[in-house]
C-alpha cells in the first residue's frame, strides 16, 4: 500500500512541475521540498501513538494523586501550620505565656519573637556560665 501511495504522489508531483516520467521521484521530492507521503503518514501514526501513551501516563498519575488525596482525607491527616508548630514548641520548652491567649495575632507574633529571643539569650548565658565555670575549675 505504501508503494502505491509513493507512486501516486510521484506521478502527480511530476505533473505539477512538468517533469518527464523518467525522473526519479526522490529528485522531484527534493526539488519541491516535499516530504514522501509514506514518511509523513508514519510520522502521524508515531505522534498519535505517543500522544495516546502520554495521555495514559497522565491518567495514571492523576489516578494515583486522587488515591493519595482520598487516603489522606480518610485518615484525616492535618499537618500543623508553621505558626501552630511554633506554638507547640513554645509550650514544650515552657515559654508559653498565659496572657498570650488574649493577644491579637499581630501582637502574638511579637510576643513569640520576644520569648524566642529571651530563650536564645538564656541558652547563650547558660552555655557561657558553664564554660566560665569549667575554665575557673581548670585554672585552679
């Protein structure tokens, strides 16, 4: 069938340019910068096949995403926000302040920043005192 298509294409291209029948079809195709019909049809089939495979892959990925979302909803997994994580950390470290609950969100952030700075400063002071004590003991 492909040979028949090539022959028909060659015949009509020769008629279009007024060439002799004896001229090779490859020469005519190059001269007119026309792609052979068989290679063009093969390219169409390959592209269609690739698009179908890509569609199947995308559909598989979409199905997996939906399964993951459904499982997460079923387990009711709720990941804490960074603000909630910070609040939990402050409670664990004993830096939670009871007056924090009555503070507006903007002031609450400032309170946390102050408490965090105080905590870090206390940790630095504690480390410095330990180092100083060890140096005093080592020198005496």
